[in-house]
C-alpha cells in the first residue's frame, strides 16, 4: 500500500474500565469510533464502565486514512490497516480481548473452552482450529452449563468465572458463524466454580479416546502456552495454575467427532468422581 495520510475529522475518544483494565479508544472518524465502542461492549460482554482518568493500560486508535483504510494502533504501535470496517472491527475485537486478558488484575485468562458439570468446571485448553467450540457446543447439548468457548477466566482462589460469548463455530469450508447457548437448548453458568477436570485434546479423524492421566507438574507446564498473563505476571499466573491443577484430574488424549465424544467425556468425568 502506498503512503497513507490520516484524515483530520476531529478526535473522538472513549475511556473505560473492564476487568480492572483501563482502556482508551480514539478515532478521527465518527463511524469507526461508534463501531469500535460497540465492538468493545460486545467483546467484553458489556463489562465496560466509562471512566475519567489520564493513564491507561492500553490506548487504541482507529483512524481512517485518505484512501479509506482503517489504521489500528495500540499504544502507539502500528498494527496494520484494513480496507473495510468489518475486517478492522474483527481484528480489534480479537486484539482487545487478548490485551485485557493479559493484564487483568487478580485474574488469569486461559485460552480454553469451559463448561460446568455437576458444580465443577471442565477446562479444555486449545488453540484455534482444534474443534474447541464444537466440543463445547456438544457438551452443552448434553446438559453441561456453558461458561466459555474463548477464555477460562480464573481468579486468585482458582475459581472459574463465566465468559459466555456467543459460540464461534466454523463450517466445513472454514466460514464462521455464531450461535447462542439458547439455540443449543442449554443454559449459561452463573456462579464461579472450582476446576474439576483439565482436558488436553484435539480432533483427529478416526482417533480413539485413550485418556492418559497427567501429573500436576506436567499439567501446569501444558497450561503455560495458553496463559495470557504468563509474560507480564509470571509468578501470579503460575500460582493460579498450580492451584487449579492441584485439585483437578488432568487428562490428555486425541478424540474423534464431538457429537459422539461429548457423552463419553461426561461419563468419564462422572466415573472419576468429579
């Protein structure tokens, strides 16, 4: 892209707090600004409180350039330009959630799916494209309470809090769509709950469920790559990881289709006394 010129349409600004993190959104364009505010409300589940202050953990700028692109910067660092509002807002949504999760005081955000089953959490750390949301959806269809298909939000006592965004699903050709828990005939968990099971799994066609029990130490090491705050707050993060691993059954195995595996997993958890 050729050199861009930022258009001067006046500066719009919104300052807020979410999960104890202070954020400023600013833009030179009213449409981009209003869209970014809506994205923030949606991405952070409405836990957005307007504030008046001078210092922030993160400052995001979404400025429209002379050629119509939207340039996103974070704390003065250029993150790139998008040629449509839709692309810009999707990128901002993802960056905002991660940025808040990295520094949220008193909380550890794990990239994981979470359901509640008989008063205990089943936490399933996973990267994207590993079938996490599909498995969460099938567990909810089988009676589990929905907590998250995005982040396990864990407090310093080791309790998991709901982070119930609409589930982000993918078709066979990798197109994305969203679905609400009510569309699955399920319900959302409300209260923070202790972790009963930590499952490391991923879909593989034809895979057989052969669960291996992991030690606490191995489980914690496997959780580290999914822990957003591990770089900025390593001691706090490791303390929380050890706390949840100490009282959970930690298992790992590849799995087949989510439709058949969900019931197998819940039966396994029941048989383990969790």
